[in-house]
C-alpha cells in the first residue's frame, strides 16, 4: 500500500511540475536570430533592456523589453506575435506586415487615434488603439468586432 502511495505522490508531483512556467532573463544573443532581425529592422537604434524566455508545457515564448517601453512577444521559432508600443504608434514598417484592410479600417473609422498594439491571434489580428479600444479582424483583414 505504501508503495502505491509513493508512486501516486510521484506522479502528482511530476504533473504539477509539468504545468509550471519557467521564466528566466537571458542574453539578447540567446534570442532566435529571426527575432533579433525583427528588432533590428523595426526598432533600429533602440536598445534592448531585457529579454525573458518563458517555457511552459514544452512551448517557448520570448518577451523583449526595449528601453523606450515597447514590449515585443515572439513564439518559440522567433516569429513575432505581439508588438505593444504602449502610448505611441506602432512603426509603419510593422503595420506593413498585416493586411492593408486593417489599416484602412482604422484610418477611416478612427482618424485621430494611433495604433499602439498589434497582436497576431489564431483567428487573425487584434489591434489596440490609443483610445483603449481593441478591434478584432480575421486573417484576411476583415472586421470582426470591437472590444
């Protein structure tokens, strides 16, 4: 009976550890090359403050914090997932990477508002505006809803 209890405890401990996130600050050079290229292309001249590697359930994600407050999220292979510029506009070079319909929609419907955040989602894109609105679009750039 004690032997079964030990194995049950060990199994529970293993399952509990598997679900834990592991975050660690790493060097910029440990960031995937494609991520480094993205940063150097779209944020040339802006220093990197911190790079965090997060591992959970066999997935790796990267968070990069720039000295100007920008936060960029990358998936395990280094492709960008999110750019959050907080209070200023996402660079035009990044906006050029998403469907043009999204930019047109935002310009026509919110002409005085900045696009401050771009998230790639499974369904398409979520755009954050400087007026604290979030707008969802499908992968073709067609409007879905406003949050």
